[in-house]
């Protein structure tokens, strides 16, 4: 009895979008983010490291 082995085939996922983005969907997401920002602006803050060395050098020590 001889067995053959094939790599690849129909079990390989296709790299195609399952759903296309529409402007209406993106606009709705942006509106929800704006509402969240009005209620909780601290969620959208990014930490800014402080420079203690001068000349725009960033100190990442805790």
C-alpha cells in the first residue's frame, strides 16, 4: 500500500476580506468614539515621559 502526501490544498484559508467596510459603519464607530471621549477623556490620554536630563533627552526610569 502506497500513501501520497500533498502539502497545501483546499484547506488553506483564502486571504480575502469576509466583509467590506462601508462608510456608514466607519462613521458610526467614529461617533461612538466621540461619545466615549466626551464622557471619559482620560481613556484616550497617552503617557508622556518626562525629560529630567535636559536637551530633549527622555528618561525612562521609573
